[in-house]
């Protein structure tokens, strides 16, 4: 049975791009007689706001999207992230890092899909592992995983190339996991068969595929959909004046009609697929 999810981070209000993403995930499952889940990615305690999580759920109801069961909250799953990190650490695949963002930017050996590639400064250093970030030793991880592939329903078969990211952070200094680790574990825990999300996360999938191999997790199919953009080609964002879904809802707009328009790829004036 097909199972998809929509996984908003409650650190800002949802906008039209999120609505499209949720409609795609919902319909992908429902048309195949499957299930659609909602996951609140509230692991970033510094930026997450409970009222934004509730607002996101209200937005989905307004759009007429029904999900299966109770929404999953990452904040309730911290123990499972800690356990996976321990497993990777015991396998010798993580090392502690206490470099600051500025130090990394200054010493970076290049730019990867996620920004500056970490130069490996802390690899092999004797570091007190308290209050530090933990990075994946990419070379060791690749030696262990061997070649990997993954399938995107839209873009077709892909050869995994996570090494372009360098030694990614899997456990943040202030959080028990990074997005990469938490999302990968949750998709497995929830039995997600089709990971539907925006094309902006396409590259991250190379890292997720590697983590699945290292942790012995099932491998889903991915579906990276097109992004909605402003006339200047930039992603929609409230700070650039795109009204949030809550704004639209508050102004009396019909959410069901909006969801249908998105299904038919009919977009409001000025918005297009990037
Ligand atoms: N929480 C992420 C976001 O709001 C989405 C993560 C995912 O779909 O894997 O951008």
C-alpha cells in the first residue's frame, strides 16, 4: 500500500507552495487507495512555534486534505534519533566537531548542494564530545555503503552521490539530530513508501539514501515535484509578500477551490512553476 506524508516545519506560516506540496502528497496516496500522513518537523526548538503547527493543521483542513491518524511530531521521537546516532558512532562513522560556521566558511574546500563543504578540520582530533555537533565521516560511510541508487518518479533512476556534501552534520550541537537524520528515520518508522516533496530537497535525497544503507532502513521511492515561484524566479516566501494560507483563509478564500486549482495546475497571477 502506498503511503505518503507532508512534513511542514512550524517555523513559519505555510504558503501556496506548501499547499501544492500537500495536495501532491495527499493525492498521490489517495488515488492509489493509500494513506496520507502529516508529520510536524518541530525538532528545531529555537525556531519552532506550537501555534504554527496548529495553524498548519488548520490550513490542511481548510484545503480539504484529510490525513491518517494523529500527526507525528518529531519532538516526541528524540530517543529514536539518539539511538541511531549511537549506532553510527559505535560503527565509527561519526566524529565530534566544534567548528563555528565562520571557521567552516573560511576553510571550506568548495561548495556543495548545502553550502560550504566542511574541510574535515575536526576529523581525527581528540575532542571532548560534550556540546559538540557530530558529523558523518563521508569517506568511511561510502566505503561501507558501496554504490547506491535511488528512484525518483519524475526524474527517473539516480546514482547516489552524497560525497558532494562532504562530512554532513547528523547531530546538531543543540539538537539530537539534523534534518537529514530525523527525516530519514521518520520516513522509515512511518512506513512511507513514496517521499513526495519539493525539488529543492532533491539533492538531500543523496544523503538520505546513504543513511538508509548505513542504518539498514527500507528504501522508498521519491517524488520531487516542481516548486512554485515568484515572477523573479524566487521561491515563494511570506517575507517577499506572498500571502500565507492563514491570510487567505482569514480573508474568506475557499480552500477547497484553491486545492482544486492547484490540482489542475492553475496558479494565481504572477506565480508559476519554476
Ligand atoms: N520540513 C521540511 C520543510 O518544511 C520538509 C522535509 C521533507 O519533506 O523531507 O521544508
